[in-house]
């Protein structure tokens, strides 16, 4: 087996210093384009593989961050991770993604993997099971190990760190008021994420607005499993007078759109529907779906830049206290509302 190619080997071939080769590979402004091109040609011809471990020891950084997500099926999380990846690439950071699948066990496993020194910091959105059980012990290790952490979307007050969210309460208040202003009086709230912080805040916003509008009857539809979605919603439509539905996520809105029409109702003449998280699919459903945009790309970008600021100032004596950044939402009105 031949020995791994080193920076020194490349430097000898080109008759330059090891420092020049290193700077060229890091696209330093100090190195001419010609030299960079020469280095890249040799690197490619020799199949050079950077020694990340050695580089980490020298710089005390890995140039990697970890991201722990509840799932990637959701359009929301897919758009957030894409934004994080884009920002990371601009600063030559690699992203390691772990999925919790909305369970504590998988979340703890992800935390354990990332806490072993393989990353410089972590971005996390808590699993549904973690928030439902309120068990956050595994997250306390971040602060103990002085590893920067940023929470987004699903956050908790028990862990002292930077957080990026939207105003879920206010967004649902505004959506409920808008439906009422269009003539809807029997507004239902449907959630498949009622055990999460965002689900609870959205439900509270809905209930608070009903009280302000002097609507005494609330219609809360909590569905724990999508296998039960069809029958549960059909039952509510059959047994309750509903003229509008706010769903706590995008997929629920899309499913509701189909089921409502399958039951013979016209949208939005009989029933209006508003969901959360914009994207291509809501604009192409029939009818197109009114939605609360959470500005997912901005959330991903903010989460990354906030983490990098913490990483860069990790050893500073003037470290600022944790921040809570609340991003604006937009109600995008399409054909599913009056």
C-alpha cells in the first residue's frame, strides 16, 4: 500500500512552500490564480485527500457543524437544511446531519455522536418525543462541553442557548382573524404536531382569537398518526358544522384539501383552508393553498450565522448572552380561502 500524499509532496513537485500549497487549497487571496490552478492540477492527479484530523488539531476547529432534525419529509425542514448547507458552503464548512425521527432515543444518539469532538457546533430542532416528555438532560452536555448550540423552530426554555423561531402564536391569531373577516364562523384547528412547542403555541393562538371574537365553541382536531387522518377528519366533517380549517403544518393542509373535496364540499365556498409552510406544492394544488410562510430559508441562514458567531467567539471573555430571534411570517392568500 502506498503512503498517503501530503502537502509536502505537492510542495516539492511544484517547488513551492507547504504554506503556499495550504493557502492555495483554502483559496487565499494571497495566492495567485495561476499558482492555485497549478496546485489543483497536482492535487487532482495525485488523488490528494486532506487530513482533516491533523488540520483540526492545528487550528482547534473541524470546519464541520452538526444539524439534528426531527425529519426530512417535511418541506419546512428540507428548506431549512438547504439554507444551512448553502451558507455553510460559502464559509467552507461541512454539515453532518442526524435525524431523530421525532424520538428521544435517536436524538440522544445524534447528540452523543456529535459531542465526541467531530463538530465545532450544533443546530437542532427538538423531537416531538423530547418536547412531550420534557426530558432535556442530554442537551445539558453541550454547555458542559462548551460546545455552541443553536435551537430553531422547536425550542425549549430549559436549555440556555441561542434560539431562532417565528411567532407561532401571533401567526395563528392573524390567520384565524382573517378567516373570520371573510365570513367564516366555525373555524377548526387541525394539528398532527400538538405535542411540540410550535403546535401548542399555534393552538393557543387559535383559542385566544376565538375568545376575542366571542366564539364559544372551539373545534380542535388532534391527529397523532397519519394513518388515522382520513377517518378522523371525515368524522369531524360529518358531525360538526365547519366552514374553515387552519392546519398546523403543510402536509395536513394538503391532506385536508383532498379529504374535504372528497366529502363533497367546495373549497373555499363551503370550507376555507390555511396551512403552514410555503413551497411549490401549495401553489400547485387544486385549488391553490393559502399558507402561512415561515420564511424557512431565512431561519436556516440565521441559525447558521448565529452558530458561526458563537464558534468564532468561543474563547472570548466578552461573550454575549444567548439571543432569541423571532422571524416574521407572511400570510399568502390563494384560492383555498374566500
